[in-house]
C-alpha cells in the first residue's frame, strides 16, 4: 500500500470548496544567500504581485506590472522554465536593456501569472535589487 507523501502534503495548502478541493500554489523566493521564503499565491496573480503583497525583499514592481521598469527581475529555477513559458518581445527588450545580470531563467516576475500547476515555483531574487 502506498503511503501518503507527508512532505508534499505539508508543502501544499488545500482549500476545500463545494465538493472539490483546490491547491493554493506557493511561490518560493530565494535570496542569493540561499534564504528561502514560501508564499501562498492567488491563481491569476503575477509572481511580482504575490511578492509585493507579502513584502518579499528585492521585488519592487515600480511600474505596476506593465513590463517597463525591470524592478521585478528574478531568475526562474531551471526545472520550472518549461512551465513558465518564454518572454514576449517587450519583455525580451526590457531584460536586454534594463537588467544588470541577465542569465538563463531571467524573467520579469510581473509577466508570470500563477496557476495551480506552478505550485512550488522557485525564483531567485538578485542581490542588487535589495
Ligand atoms: Fe515593472 Fe515588472 S513590475 S517590469
């Protein structure tokens, strides 16, 4: 008989609805020193908005999510890259011009909308944004 994975169950928050359950996705924000902070997200809200609402250091969101300031830059962990998709042309341009340390995985967190499938999304916040 399979035993439940308690670590996985503890990581997820399940909100029972009327006859159904939903996963509340978490975003894990990592500082460059390796410190981690897991935050409950709302499906449909951006990774930037989730950070700002929860006071995550280094994610400012100065332009309010209009892809014009780059103060929400993060590095998405490699295993999540296929899930978050690729930047559009506007985001590409701003990443090229407005980010000091662009790497594979660089994204504007305002352009990543949370879904249940992104539960556990892990992003590193560059130290120069603190
Ligand atoms: Fe300004 Fe993301 S909040 S580019």
